[in-house]
């Protein structure tokens, strides 16, 4: 099979037009059409439906499209690896990370990796873990740093390695009435409005069950850690958040964890989640991304920036 034809097919599929694809590729439309026909002949199946409204993919074309994207991604990685090995100071990294938890780990590791002597491009895709898995499988991302899958939910061709544990906590601003020195009762949680960082619905549900019908205050839910922090620091809201999302604020004292230990073990209600690296098992990890992974591991192992490593020790996956 001619890889050039695969690349040309990819352009047509992405743009939905032979004319636009020909312009992008600087080809004549007849030459592009012939290249697609040769690919269809080689595979023995039709890839495109040519209708009055433009080009659409057949079911065969959709399958080839996914593989073509992976081929293109692996080609980019190969070129990046060659350049990284040649210069010992360059390369491109494509990493996925949900906003909030894990983002500070990633940012700290990138700062350790990037120096004046290096010319590294880092592309960070943000979204939920479910949003990022498909780009990872298609080769658009080299790895994810995120909350790990349960073993029974782990997608095919995916491996993961644990880095540390992240707990759900309750937090309020410094000077909040709950912090007047008395032992906080669970029932007092119903006296204040709540702001919940997306992903903490389990804790919210468990606390709702405990306080029962007494809770009749406002409830905010957001996927933005910055929004949640701003609400907490400027109000009497109680925040239901992951510890990693507000680690710096806890360290500086602008936010304070609510201590319910005399009455309730939150960790029994909602166990800590494992945070780690998620990557494909069927392809090699690019050189530059391996270097970033090493920095992430070094930060979590050493406890740098207050990140507490788990007991497991592991190395960068073999290429």
C-alpha cells in the first residue's frame, strides 16, 4: 500500500472535499482522485461516497480513516524522535490532562524539563478522561496524566501506572465561621451553600445522604478549579474538591480543610483515587515524552512540591 495515497485520503476525509484537499496538497483534482482510486483498488473496498452535498465516508472509509490518523501520528512521532536524538535538545510532546487535579504535577514536571538549552514543543490537551482516551488511541496524544481506570474498565491496548493518591476533602476560606475553634458537626454542613468541583459527585451524594432533607442551600457545580477557588475565597461556601486541585491554597492557608474526623471518615465514604500515567501498550513512547515522564516520576517520588508518592516504584515503559 502506498503511504502517500493514505495521506491524501486522510486530507480528503478531514476536509470532506476533493477540491479543498487538492488545494491543501497542491495537487490537481484528477491526480488526487486517481490516488484515492488506487487506494480503494489496493484495499478492495469503496472508501468514499461522492454525492451532490460533497464527500462522505463509507463504513470502510471510517475504519481506514482511524488507521490513517494513527499512521500520520506515528509518522510525526518518528520525525520528532529523529530530531530529538539528532539534537539532544528538541522534540514534540503531546499530552492530555484533565483541568484541575493533576495539572500542577504536569506543570511542575514541564518546568523541570524545559531549559534554555532545549527547544521542546509541548502540546497539552485538556478535557475529561473520557474525552482524551480517543485521541490517545488514535495517536494524537502520547500519554495522559489523570485519574486511573478501575481494572475492569481499562480500555483495550491501554496501560496505566500509578503515581500517587488524591483524596476528596471539604474546604473553606480562612476565617470561615466553621473554623471558630469548635468541633464541626456533620449537620452544620447543611447551613452553608456548596460548590462542587466536577468529579466529586460521589462525595456530594454521600454528604447529602448524611445531612438529609436539612440541606436547602444553593449548590454550584463546575469543572473549573479556578472558579471553585474564587467562590471559596470570596464567600462562605463549602467546597467539595480534590486535594490536589487546591494544594497550593492549602499550603498558603488561603483555604483550609474542614476537619470532620471526630464524627466522620470521608475516606471511608469516598476512597482516595489513584492518579497516574495512561498510555498505549501497542506503540512506543516518543523520546521527548519519555523525558517528561521521567520528570513527572521524579517529582512524585521525591515529594517535590508536596506531592506524596505511592509505595510502588516503576520505570519508563520500554520503547
